[in-house]
């Protein structure tokens, strides 16, 4: 396991939370949400090509890698398809820009859990 993979998997969502909480434009925030999810997915896929890591405080086996890749894939695809749905909800007046900022920030919090 490499440090850039962990940084992409955990750091991209953490940085995105801070940025997405402040971006007022929903199109930009949807694109950044999708980009952060893609970075996490690519970082998770890089775990497939390295041997599992076992340390004193951390154990990553093949099943954990499978679950991380699966969860980040679902998170990435959901972020892609939620962008148009969120735009529709904004146009109909069901959501405000503040709620959209909160949604995208919490989405990345879920991705980085």
C-alpha cells in the first residue's frame, strides 16, 4: 500500500468537504463532488495492484480491498447521477443553495468515512 493511495482515498474527501461547504454554484460543486469521488475510486483501485498491508495497528486484507473498491465505485456512480437530480431539485425550488452545499459536503464525509 502506498501513501499516495491512502492520501487519495482519505485526503480527497476530507479536502472536498471543506471546499464544497463554501462553493455557492451548484454546477461547480457537483463537478467537484464527482471529481473527489473519482479520485477516491482510482485510489481504491490502486489497492488491487499492491499486496495487502499488515501492521501493528492496521490490517488490510483482500476482502477489505474488495469492499473499499466496491463502495467507492458506488459512491462515484451515485455522484455522477445525483448531479442532474440535484439540478432539477434546485430549479423546482425544493432545495436552496445552502442545502446543496450541505449535501455535497456530507456526501464527501460519507465517502471518507
